[in-house]
C-alpha cells in the first residue's frame, strides 16, 4: 500500500523564496528539512529520514 504524503499549505515571505532561489534549494526541501530538524530527524543521502546525530529523542 502506498503511503499518502501529508500536504500543508503555508504562506511564506518573499524573502524566504528569494533565499531559496539564491541557495538553489527548493522551498519544499527547505521546509521539509526544517520540520525534520524540529522532530529530531534529518534526511540521509538516500533521502530517508533518520535520527539527528546526538539528538535526544
């Protein structure tokens, strides 16, 4: 069974989009990364969520 992704519509300031464009990171990837960090997770080289090193979860 395929897992359906959670979708959230979020308004972000224009400066966030500009920063993403300058750094070459998509807004979606930046927000996913920030959400993962808040949860004590990070994306590995295979784009899988794994615990942050040294994170107390």
